[in-house]
C-alpha cells in the first residue's frame, strides 16, 4: 500500500512542478484522485497564483462521482478562505473517503487545521508520505511561511580552483553554452535575480530570461552609493528593476535614473547595505525567492549573515592558478577546516563539459 502511495505522490510532485514560476507566493501543489485498485480517476495542479488549488482542479477534472474514492496531495488541504474557498470543504462535500498527504502546511496559522477538519468529517487521513521530497519541492514556501524572508540561492560559475573571473575581471565565459542554458531555466524559476554594482560595472549584464515563453525575473541591484551608470544594460525596461541603495543616497542622484526603476533604501553598516534589512524589505515588496548572481564579496557577505539557503555551482574543467583572480567567495577567514561553511549536496549533474552541483547550507 505505502509503495503505491509513494508512486502516486511522485506523480503529484511532477504535476506540482508545472506550476513553477507561476504560483509564487503560493506553494507548488499537485493532486491525484484514485480508486481502491489504484486506478487514476482524475488529477490536477495549482496552475496560476490566485486561481484554483490543485485539489479543486483535480475534483473539477473528474468525469465520475467521487464518493468513496481516495485523494492524494503533496500539501495538506487548506481549511481557510483565501483567494479561493477551502479545499477541505469541497473534499468533504464530494464524499471522498481517504486522503493521503505529503506534508503539513508550514503556515503556523493554518497548520494541521485542514487535516483536523477532514478527520472530524470522518475521512481517513494518512500523512507523511514522501515528506522529505515534498518539503524539498516547497522549500521556498516553507522559508517564506516560517521566517518571512525570501528563499535565497547563490549561483556561481567557477573554474576547478574556484575562480569566477580573472584578475582583470574577465569572466566570459568560464562555463559553456549548455551550462548557461541551465542558468536560463533557473532564472525562470526564481522571483528575482540579485546582483551587485561591481558586477554591473565590470560585466554590464542584462540578466533577463532568454527561454522561449520564459518569464523575466525581477532584477535587483545592490548599489550602496549609486555608482552604476543609468545607461547600464540591466536597466532596460524588460522587467521590474529594484535598486537597493543607502538611505543616505542624495535624491538628485536617484533622479538621474528612469522613473520605472523602483528604489529601496536601507541603512548602511560599515559603508555597505545592511543585508538583513534589505531581505526583509524585499520580502515586504513581494520578492519570495532570489537567485544571487554576483561576485565573491557579496556572495560571502550574504553567507556570513546567514541569509543563504542554497548554492548552485557550475564547475568548468579549467584551472586559473592566478593568486589575484576573483574567488567565488571572498573576504572571510578560516584557521581550521572546522571553520568552513558546510553544505549538503542535493544533486550533481554532468552537463556537456561542466558539472552542476546543487546543495543546501547546513544551519
Ligand atoms: N562567474 C560567476 O558566476 C560570476 C557571477 C557574477 C559576477 N562575477 C564576476 O565577479 C566580479 C565582481 O566580483 P567582486 O567580488 O569584485 O564584487 P561583488 O561581490 O559582485 O560585489 C561587491 C560589491 O557589492 C556591494 N555590496 C553592497 N553591500 C554589500 C555587503 N553588505 N557586503 C559586500 N558587498 C556589498 C559593494 O558595492 P557598493 O558599495 O557599490 O554597493 C561591493 O563593492 C565581476 O568581474 C564579475 O564578472 C562572476
């Protein structure tokens, strides 16, 4: 029985993934309805923010009476009114007899209430099926709900010896086209890309999503003293742009920039933006997930401030061996190996020439 549930839960996860890039700040959810012989009767997923939840779509897609059937879903059904009515009520109304759930809703205000409502209506509830995979799928939603901060991943492209640019700031291209295409897919997933004034000045990147039917992420540039040129490529009008600058930056400097650019002002700590304050401000401005594409100094500052959840590193089979080249993380101090930041590797992928490693910071 449990192995059949696991198989169906994997299907829910696959369905849910189709909502990536479209449902933020909602969770990714997929749902399957099946009979006692495990024949699939119907399925659905949360397709677009503000629209039907996965359970409602699966129920609406069913062509037959659902009385006495089973429903499996990766996240506990909701029991409260949000943009749509509670899914638990519809499940009860349709006479479904058993619910299989991957994980409890991490929102402390609704957590376990959906399951409680279903149990009170006499429905059998089995929970915790493939819980770890379900949590991985909704890592952004969990961080948002529990910490009210964006989920942050650093992406770097390095040589085998950890360099991201030469001493003359040449960085095009460390990795090959296949790796760079993977980055385009990632840009489609995250709400926003975060970069630094230095990277804009040295590289003049666009940081758009060039996938067919892709979605351009919000582009966030940290520029404490507003040193970037208003003519930089990144300041085109292709997607929302946020510049994070010091609360001491003169108005006259800001006025030089096009009016479609949003400014967030933050305090300074030692002449740099207070990154903790910045993350809270970004969250309050609707940024729920961020991919950082910056140099070693900003990368390290974010890690030091405990603001980073994940790392995706593309490693090219090259060795730069230059003491003055730019490191992917720079500015720290480690006397001993035990001073290192530790990560848990989630996956490794061989691309055409390069390797892609994804992991989480151990907290
Ligand atoms: N291969 C890759 O994956 C990759 C990706 C991106 C960039 N790069 C390369 O990285 C190079 C730049 O690296 P970098 O190490 O010199 O610069 P960086 O880490 O990109 O940027 C450092 C700048 O960030 C700003 N900043 C604001 N608040 C900060 C804080 N709290 N802590 C630290 N920095 C803060 C500061 O500029 P302000 O004072 O102006 O705010 C600082 O000068 C470029 O040549 C680029 O090509 C490579």
